[in-house]
C-alpha cells in the first residue's frame, strides 16, 4: 500500500486489490506547480553551494579565479548535474522535493536504480530541455509525467492531495524571489544616482599631508578629507573627472601603502592616464583589487583629460575643469603638475593654466 511508504519509510510496493476496490490505495501524483517550486528551491540551493565552493577554491588557489570566470557556465551545468544525480541516487528526491514531501519512483512504485537516475537526470533532461512543452506536460497528463519521466519510466508522488491553501502558498513562494529580484534591480538602477548626489558631487579638495600626518597611515589620510557637499552647477564632465581622479588617487595610495612603491616604474610628470605606462599601472591596480574590473571600460574616455605627476615622496592627479562652477572653485589653483599657479582660480574660460588637483605626500 502506498500509505505504508509515507508512514513507515519501507519500500512501497505496487498497489494491489485485497478484497474490494474500496481498499485500493490510489497513488497521488505531484502536479506541475509543486514540482516547479521544488525545482526552484533546488536551483537556489545549487547556486548557493556553487558560490561558496567558488569562493573557497579562490581562497585556497588564488590563480583559479580566471579559470572559474571563463568557464562559469560549464562549471554551473556540471554542478547542477552532480547535485541532482547524487541526491536522487541516495534519497530518491532532491532537497527541494524532500522539503515538499515529494518522491520519485519507478512506474511500478519501486526505488530508482543508479542507471535509471542517470537516464532521467542526464539524458532525459537534455532531451526535455530541447522540447520545452515536455515540462508543461506535467500539468496536462493524467499521471503528471514530463518527457524525462517517460524516458526513464518514472513518476513523482506526494503523500496527500493538495489542500485549499497550497496553491496560494506556492504562488507566494514562487513570486517571492521575483519580488526580491525586482528590489535588487531597483537598487541597482537607482543607487548610482543616489550615490552621484553624494559622492559624485562631493567637494573632494586637494589635500597635502604634513610630515607629522604622514606617519598616521592611509586610514587617517581618508579621515582628513572634507565633508560632502553638493554643487548643482557642475557639468557631468567635471563630475566624472573628479570621481576618476579621486578613485585613481586612492587606489595608488593603497597600493603604495601595501608595497611601499607606486605601480609605475618611472616618476611621471604631467602624463595622462591614457598613456601606455599609466595604463599598465592601472591594470596592476585592477589585478590587486585596488580598482574595479570595469574601471577602464567605463572611464577610458576621460583618461586623456587627467594628468599624473609623481615623485618618490609625492603624488598629484589633476584635471582641467569644464564648468564655471569648478573653474572658480578655491581648489582650482594648481598647474598641470600640482604646483600652485598664479592667477588661479579663474572663471575666465580662456584660461588654460588652472587645474583642479588631488595631491598627497607619499605615506610611509
């Protein structure tokens, strides 16, 4: 009797008539939605497992990051395959199915062999994935079987018929990840604009450290920066240039604090970030995770307008403002190498000598 399976855990046998048809335990097949929910639970678990394994492998083998990134689709596909085969072989159900009390058996209600698990989860799913209607068939056929079930001669059973609240709960659980995804997309789209109103419009003034301040370290240098204030008169070119200037400056300082040297070999003097030498230095900063991977792709159009000057003990990063607001800013008082320039700041747009600079002594 099938009921004996759910209550005792013994291997269920094919249902049989004992005396009258009323004594026959009719099997209850799991329908499309509850199986779809179980599958989504499994997908979330697989992704979590793969992400944790990926981080663990990168910690143990740092050089594996490039391989994982370049082969992530293949690795994920293999991870999903192993996940389903292992759990189906050991328990006859994945964690998602077990959570919803579903069980996969042969058509005669006996346990699946390993070869049948391979047939169902590997060959059957590959064929079924090519014919998407095969999954929809689960909700249309009498015994709730998809193409992969037909290929492996399997059925998916549940211990009791669906209750009145099952479908609303399934819908709620199914759409919860979608709601979460929508919130994440909303934050992804609108967060940059919120950050732009704060960090992008920050009045990042030029900072020079005294010898007594140099010994405090990079963390204390950050604390020296002025508070945030907005400047609606700035043009987008100045927003972007000032952001790139500060981001590159801090990345170079972090690199120097860790390795006691800047990423460039020679001391540059008023060299633009688009130069070959500085481009190679930017790649070093990206490799050391001091700059984001997309730093070049999203900012390369600004690089020709930003100039780097560095000695063994000092560094300055400068750009020439486009907007009148920043041209007349008290901190636009430098020349292209970061030295003070007479007649600056100046709101005269024909003045090409005034630069906005972020400068600091080398931290020791």
